[in-house]
C-alpha cells in the first residue's frame, strides 16, 4: 500500500558508537509525498543539574554534519557525514545527529511553522580522565536492555521540542519493510 502522508521520514542508525577522528554515515529516508527541506545538526545530549538527559540548545563544537542543508525528494534517501572531531571533554559523550524539517503552511496571522526533528544517537568515547562521571544518556553496550530504542528516540524528540520551544502537530512513523510485507 503506497504511503499517502505528506511528511514521513526516518533517520538511522538509531544508536551507534564513535571515537574522535571518525566519520559516520547517517541516512535520512523520505517516505512522504512531499519534498523535505532538511537541516542537519549535531547536538550533545547532556545531563542537566537535576541529572535528567536533555538536548543541548546549540550544536556541539566537536562534531559536524555535512551537508547541513538539503532538499530530499519524496521516496529518496540521503546519506550525510557525521564527523567526530577532537575537542570533546574526556569520557563518554552523548551526541545526536538531528534531521529537522518544517511542515505545512504558517499558522494564520503569524510566520510560525511546525517543525519535526528526528535524531540518530551516538555514544562517543573520548580518551582521557572523565570530566563527568555520571552515566551516559545513550546505552550502546546492551541495546536490548532497558528502554527500547524507539522510546528513547521519542523521549529525546520531546526533550528537543521542549528545549527549543518547537511544537509538533504531525508525527507518523513508517517501517522500512511495511511495503514489502503488503
């Protein structure tokens, strides 16, 4: 059954690990019926003073995503490069490569548009004596233990939306193999 949703996209991998000096490929799939204007960023997932995991408001200065902006036609996939540079504090750092797109028309009488963001999580191991000894927010060691990855992505998405003041009115998830099973 063909997809009829105007906005439907995924990002992968859901979780992975990295070290400084590596480049990871992140894929963004557009399963929707409309082209998406996508902005990519790399933001650290940090613990706030209360110990909760939150997405930093600014991009990490030790990681870059290229290309940072592109248009993704319906039914297509884009591989982008996530470069983990030197400069992160020693220890285990949590990072997310974010794909953000605006959807729909502006709210009547305003210039406000809705945004949707999805993140691909990375546990980055930086050599040296750890600055922060609290447990990481991303659990790579045993992905089958604890909270399912889909729920973690959902929680991180909500945290991102709350941290940036972005609202969301449409979020639909499609599985890659749904069409093959039909």
